[in-house]
C-alpha cells in the first residue's frame, strides 16, 4: 500500500482552512446577535447587525449542507 502524502496534506490543508472559516463566520453571527442585545438594552435598533448575523448563520448552514452533500454523493 502506498500513501499519497501530497493528497493527504492537501485534504488536511483544505479542511483546516474551511474549519477556521466556518468558525469565524459563526463568530461573526454571534457578534451580530450580541450587538442586537446591546442595542435593545440601550433602547436602539440594530436591524443591520441582525440581518448580518442571519446571513452569517445561513452561510454556515449552506456550507454544512454542501459538505454533507459531498459526503453522501
């Protein structure tokens, strides 16, 4: 059995980058929701922050769904 180390390294690199990107995107969503809470406590509105947070969560869900479709196919 011969292991293709270049392909294994490539898969590791791509999965590491995608994982970090998903964590960063989810963190941005959480930060957007936290801005909404802060604005509500101060009596303001944070519609843009909430919209951005929902967009981040939607992008995370789309990336996860795409990954699952790659695994299933």
